[in-house]
């Protein structure tokens, strides 16, 4: 089986927000509308994410739709760090709340507050299905597709994402992968190298 055939499936990119002991959010590439009356949304999150645990006991989450102007630094903030040991909202002011649950307003074109109704354990990930309680349009900028995130912004897939496929170096090629965000660098790493996505030093890379 060629796992890269799965890349042909179409995705967007979304911030999933929660509020438990603190505000938190992560990045997901699987959020879809599953019914219209009432409007229901399904999202898929890795079970190792703090966001997944918080949704499990609060039953509420937000979905903010990234637009085509989204920048890699913001995606790295919410997608390549763990809310377990990081306050992702520290120093970040472009967000609002539905009640206490945060949603991102910077480079997003819509946001939803969702009340979970059911969930399904699918191995490494959990699918949450819920009813849309609130919705707001934020801009007319087109949504960022997952394909454009990779092709135009040189974005990478974090190891915890559903679409992650491990890559190995071809003959004669040397590659290193960032252990924090999954970014692949081709060629030798100088000591002064810094990950262009999550800004980790060369010591955070492993040869693949």
C-alpha cells in the first residue's frame, strides 16, 4: 500500500479551542460539517493532545477556520507545542471567546462554538461530533487548504496529525527531522541551524 495516496484526500486547517484550567488550542486538519439541521461538526484529534482531554470532560470546543493569509509562526504556536507545558496564548492577543472557550481571530474567516454530543475512539485519535451553538463570520478571505499549506507555505505535518507519513532519506541524501514539529531538513545541519517552523535549535533534530 502506498500511504501517500492518502494525500489526495482534501482537507482544510483549523484551530480547535478549549477551556479547562486554562485556555488552550491545537491545530487540526479534519473538521467537517456532518448535518445541516441542526448543524453538526465532527473533528478528529490525537489522543495525546491536551485539547482532546479537555473536550472529553468539558464537552465544549471551538473551531476556527484558517484563511489563506495564515502565517507559519501562528500555526507553529498552536500546532507544534504542547499545552501541557506551554501557555499557547501567552503573548498572543488575537482571540476572543464564546463564554470562556477561546477562538482565534487572526487570519481566520469563521469560528464556531460546538457542544459535543458523542465521540468515537479510533486508535491513535478520537472523533468528536457536536452541535454548533454559535457561529461567526470573520472575513471574506478564502480558507487555507491543507494542500496549499504544504505547497505554498512549505508547511509540515506534525507527527500527531492523521495525515503524517514518516519519510526516509533516499540514496545519497542526508535528512534530519525536527523532533518537535516534524519539519524535514535536507543536508547537513550547522550548529547554528534553527528550525524555520518552530525555531528549535539543531540539537532538536534527528537524522532519518
